[in-house]
C-alpha cells in the first residue's frame, strides 16, 4: 500500500510559470494539451505512478478530458518537438490532458504538494488567458496590418500585369493594322495566274528558246547516264511516258505521294 503512494522525499518541486507551461503545451487534435509525463513531474510523481492514480479514477476522464496518442500523433509530436518529455522505453503511447482534464485531475490527486501545484496551475492558466484577452485587439491590428501590406503588394502586381496586357494589346493592334496591307499567298497566286493561260503550261524555256514541255522532258531523260531522280507531289501518266525515253540501265527514283501513287498504280 505504501508503494502506491507518492513519495515526497527528495522531490524537486517544479515552479509552474507561464514560460514553463508554454514549453509544455502542445496542440493535438485541435486542442492544447499537457503530456502525462510533464504533469507527473509537476505533481512530484513518476509517470507510472501518476497514470496509476488516473486509472483508479478513469470514469472521471472522458475523451475530451484525456486521450491516448496514436502512433502517428506520437511520431508527429517527436518530429516537431524534439525536447518533448516522451520515454522511448515505455510500451504504451503517452496520454495527454486537456485543460478540462487538468481541472478534473486536481480532484483526484491529494496531498499538500498536489494542492500547491494545482493552485499554481490555475493561477498561471488565468494569467495566460488574461494576456490573450487584453492583447486581442493588438493581435487583430497586427493581422490587419499584415493583410493590408499583402493587399498592397498584390495591387502593385495586378497593376503591373494590367500595364503589360495594355502594352501587349497595342502591339497586337499594330500588327493587325499592318497586316491589312500584306498580300496573302492565295491572293498572290491568283494574281500570277492572271498573267498566264492554260496553254502556257505546255511550253518551257530550254536552251534559250521556248520548246514543247513534252520534248524538253524527253530530251532531258535521254541524256541520263546512271540515275534519274523525279520529285513531284503527283506522278501522272504523262511523266511515266516521258521516262520511257531514258536509256536502258538507268536507275529511276521517284519521290512522290506514296498513298496517291499506290492508289493510282496498284498492280
């Protein structure tokens, strides 16, 4: 029975100050909480003995008063708070207490030291709340000032973007205006076609005189020594007739629309 009681001999009493609590308060599940190990230290218990006292009165501690950390929450707490009072030897994840859980804890822990520390906790929490209330307007003003500065910066950026857009629109307008005087490819083709008749397609300038196109092609192909390369989008029957005039043994290579050529000369 004596082993279950808190040992008050050689116990170092923790002074509960605002600075101390600020270092020990963690935000988990959207609530400010204290670790069981830190509360045990405040009340002069080892963590195991402290949790035993809580377990003996577990019906008083609903989940919004106290809860056990999940593995993910514990890992996150260790990552963000390397100085957190978390034992690596414990087989169980630590419990944490909300402010309401802390007040319920004060009804469970007995003895002069418990009473002293509970009073210190109550006074310190009140000071911290009073500070927040007294400086609420100041905090709001700081946030408003920061927001106004961000808004001003955004306005500058927006004005710059608008200026760039106006400049770009003017450039596009100038280009569009200039294009009014530009002759299109199709218009140029129509103009050139007006200078030639359909009969002109049958004649070519060859050896400084106008000659029949058929005669010119036949003459050129007859002069081939080893190879003839024909590049044309469409190889018509007339081209094949011209190529019959090439000497025997001359290689003929055609570059044309394969699909159209295959369609017209299948087999």
